[in-house]
C-alpha cells in the first residue's frame, strides 16, 4: 500500500482502517502535492488531517481536523497558511493556542472584570445588570474580533428598545456604553487588545434633572414630614432634605452609627468607597428622636419586617409632596433632596457661608466638579456682586 500519493477526496475515502494487529494506533499517509500534510487512519476507520513541520530544529505537529468534515482542498489551504507563519518566524501551533486563549467579551466580563469590580465598586451589581440585559449581542464575540460596529449596534438596540418604564433614555444608554468602554480598557491593559468601544460616541443626555426645591418648598416638606402618620418614613425623608445624603447610604444606617455625644452620624462606606461623617444639627436630632425603636431591629430607620430597614418611602413621599403643595411634583424625587441641599447652600452663600469645598465635604463628592455644577448664584447675590464691583470702581 502506497503511503505517499496525491490526496483526493475519493482516494482518501477508500483508504482502509488501521489493522488491530499493528503496533501503531494509526496509519499515516502523506500528500505529495502539499508537503507536510498528513492523513491518519485509526483502527475504527476514523481519519484526521495533521500538519507535520520543523520549527527551530524541533519536529512539531498540529491537528487540522477530521476527514471528511474537512476536505482535501480546505486542509491544503490551512497548511499553506501555517507555512506562511513559519516563513515569518512564527510557530503556527503556538499562534493557534494563543488565539484559543483569547476570551469572549462575556467570558472576560464574568471571569475578569466583575471579580475586580466587586472588590472596588459598591455598584458592581449595576454593571452586572447592564451587561446581562443589554450586552448579550456581543457576549460571545472573541475580544480580539470585537469591532466598533458591534458596540454601535448595542447602542442602537438600546435606543430602539423598550424597558418596563417605557423607551430607554440616553442616560441609560450611555451607562451601558460607558461600561463597555471600561471593560474594554481593562482588556486593553491585560490582553493588549485595542479598546474599540472608545470609538463610539456617547449620546447627548436630555433627561438630566434640573429641578431644585426652594427654601419654602423644603420648609413645607419638613412640616408635612412632622405630621406624617409614619414617624419613621417622615423622619427619613426629612433627614434626606436636611443632610443631603444619598438614599441608599442613609436608609441602611444603624443605631451604632450614631454618636450622640459627638452629634455625628457615620456612613462607613459611601458610593465612592470612603467613610463619611454627617454632623447632626438640632433639627436633625429632633427628627431622629421621633423614630420609635423596634426590639431586635438594629436599623436607625426600622422597617416593618424584623431586622430590615425601611423601604425607599416613595409612596410616603408622594403623599407628603401632595400635602406640601409642591408644584410639578413629578419632577421632585427623593434624590432631588441631595441636589437641593447643594444648590441652596451655594446660591445662598451670603447667608450660609458655604463655599464649594465645604459643600463638597458635606455631600462627600469625590470630584470638585460634581459640586461646581450647583454653584449657581441667586438673583439677589448676582445683583449684590455687581453693586459691590461698581462701588469698588467708583471709590
């Protein structure tokens, strides 16, 4: 039986299986048209292509695939591509193995990015939710094959999609694309893969809340918080409008977070990962003392269930806004309290004595730019500033 001949699909099909009496497990045949291409025939009749070559003086081999799943023409094409790599000084087996180890976008997110995010970010669960709900179209793409058009398609799909609250807003879309940019940046550093997500521009956001409560509105809200039937919910909402704390950071406070002697409330870990101290005023303490303690519940704002904190109080806030006669109440949400505290402190700086640095500390902003967006001046203060400058010039 000839072991060297020109491979064709028909003559390879007619090759016999390796005999059970031979020492070798597979018969090996060589293609005389494409040097290095081999076909191995096993004892059970299975046949597979193999490429044998020498790299830096060492004999090596690389599997190509089974016949007839891969035909002769395809096998020769693969071998020629491998020979191009050899001519360039690259071991085709090492190159193929390296490609195998490039994770998909999904594998990299779940196995590399998310474990790191869990150690560094309090909002890692938001990243997980965004990737799960919006990024499945790119999850199975090997990271080195990901293209900017794939990221753009994610953006377009979100723009055309409908969530449980209706059409997705640009800010929602941007959070997803920003996540892919961040994950891509990590892949760029660890895998040396270009971050193609950076080529996709974020959408212009038109849903930024511009609503701030006035002094009179906050006074009305506090009045209704005192009168509200549930003192826990009323005091919780009042504390939001007095402290400027984030809802989640205040809701999970416990009794041992308060030092009554020092008049402080400590938030051990905030959104930006730092500890924040709220300095309690007489008005804050008044509301805190109105909260009844529940046996066995360590939470400062106890909920109805044992050991659980109060809910986010959205229903209670709707009632309080209605009784306080807040104009356009749909524009005012619980987070508006935080915006309003910052805005009023800076726009009434002539009365409060606050500056951007002190407001940054009070609201625990990591970046001063977050505070600067509230630095708008009241009409009276702008008028006073102009008057003072004219007085300076006039001498």
